[in-house]
């Protein structure tokens, strides 16, 4: 069993559970069987990239979130914050730095 297969499988299961979905739901989205989803979650195999993309798109989540989902850290963010984070990650580095600087200045003002 590959470590990355196990990580992706555990992440998929944790994400699925956090959304109240069953293996049948994921199987229907991916166009596969429940036993296949079970194999993914056990780390015995991985979905094809095409299926993984389909699952992420249908669940409206990024590939990295789905592959490396951590329930503990995700519980700390609202849907709006997660959406902002996804959009922030898409920005060019110069825009990210500008936003960071704006937030630093805003935080300074709050302390006054």
C-alpha cells in the first residue's frame, strides 16, 4: 500500500463524512461502484485523475482540499472563508503580497 494512496483515501473518507455523504454518493458522482470507493478509502487503490477531478467539481472543492483534507483545520473556517482562501490561492504572488500588506495595515488600525 502506497502512503499517498492511504493519505488520499483517508482524506476522501474524512471529507465525505464531514459532508454527511455515503460511499454510494461518491460512487454515483464518480460513476463507479461502492466497493471501488471502499478500496480508495482503504488506500488499496486511487481514483483516476479524471474521476478525482469529477468528484472535486461535483462537491465544489479544490483537488488539494479533497486530497489532503483535514477535518480539524477545516472546522475552523466558514464556507465564506474557505471560498476566499481558494480564490486567494489562485492569485499571482504580487496580488497576494498586496493583500497581506493591506491586512497588516488594517490590523495596525484595529490596535489604535
